[in-house]
């Protein structure tokens, strides 16, 4: 009986120790992520969600949707965290929510989101390069025969952004400003998958192509592309390019800083979690690598990519959190 009592005391003591050691989340409900409808955001939700669950003892969930409704939800408090706020793309609604004190900007998730017109590196560099002098958009006319459009052979083909997206409108204006509309067809894919497939198909056959694309994406992670030079970006000409129907000037796309945003009330409720999210920091190259892994690995999800990143980059992400949190995440990864 005495032995049983001692054993019971031992079990209770162990349970008490485990309870004391177990992390207690600052928020006593599921933390809601903005489930934006693109792959890199899903990857970030998976990385941050795993750390919140395993390191901080929180429950997490997400609401799927598109940018504007989810940012509206962030302001209302229906959503707690948006891992990718592309401020330059949502300037008006984001600044309005900031001014009203409904949302808070935390750290920069990644500072180098890029957009531009690309050609494959094998076309412009190396012994077999067919267009070694192609560096600037103004050089495209000289090489338009390389990009021959099969449906209009007298012109080259420019693969524009997805039909209906703002970048498709901007690129259409650029073609006209640069005088390329007379020499290139403005080919507008109907979906992101169609544009990626066109690039992949041409690249795998070592064919010449010129296309708009952006990063971070799996395309940037998988294929070696070179961005063509344009007139340097400046705010005045960029604003006019977007606002005017027939602008006289065109400039390069800006390098976009993508931030982490949270609901203002959540910031006050969870200072430790907010400190982690403020320190969360990645790069275009890291994300493109993760997305390329998802694309090339059959059945891989954003959660698989997140686990791969966390396992490979332990020293990197451990700087985002206290030592005890990092230890719990590492234990969960094992």
C-alpha cells in the first residue's frame, strides 16, 4: 500500500511538473491566420502556425479568401494575423485601417518581392547564347524574330501577366510606351497556371521566350531567369503609369516590402506572440526555394515545405523566439 502511495505521488508530481513546463498560450482561443489565396502566404502560415502551436502552446486556424476581404476581416478582428501584406498593392485600404487604429504593422516578412520582364539565362549568357546583347527592354525589337509568335509570325510574343490582374494592365501600357506593341503580340494567359506552364514548357525545351513574372514563386525557384532592365523606378512616373490611360513614360516595377500585419486588439492581448511575429524574417530566395520544393515533390503541401524549412534552417528561425520556445519546436520536429 505504501509503495502504491509513493508511486501515485510520483505520478502526480510528474504530471504537475509537465503541466508547469507546458507552454500556455497568451490567447485562450484559436489564433486565426488570413488564408490568402497564393502559395507563399500558405507557406508562411504553416511555418508561423507550427511555431505557435509547438513552441507557444497555441491553437491555430485560418480563414481562406482573397486579399481585400481578409484585410477587412483583420481590421474587424475576425482575423488575427496576415503574414503577407503587400502594402504597395493595397495602399488605400491598408492605410485607411492603419489610420483608424484597427491594424498594426509588425516586422518585414521579406523585403525583396520582385516583378519584371524575364528571359532565360541560356538565351543571353554562355557559349550558345542567341541574344548575348539583350539586356534592356529596348533591345527586344532587335531580337523579336527569336520570340516569333506562331499565330502572328511577323511579331514576337510577349507573355503578359494574368488577364484581369493589375500587372496585366501595367504591362499593356508598358508595351505601348516602349513602342513594343508594334513588334510583339500581347499574349494574356487566363490563369497563373497557364503562364507558369508556358514558361516551363519553353524553358524545358531551351526555347527563347520573354515573359512577365514575379517572386517569390516556384517558377523563380526552379528556373534561372534574367530580369530585363527598364528605366529606373521613380514614384512620380510609376503613379502616372498606373493612373493615366495613355502615359508618356514607363519605369521598372518597385521592389516591394511585404510585411506582417495583425489586428490591433490581438497586439495588445499577445505581446510575446507579437514579438515573435515582429522578428519573423525571410527572403525571396528562401520562399521561392520552398515553393519550388512543393512543385517538384509529388504530394508535397505547404506544411511539408514548412517542416523542411524549419528542419534545415534551425539556427535561422531560432533567432525569432526565446530559447525555451525554440527547444520545444526542435523537439516537435524530431
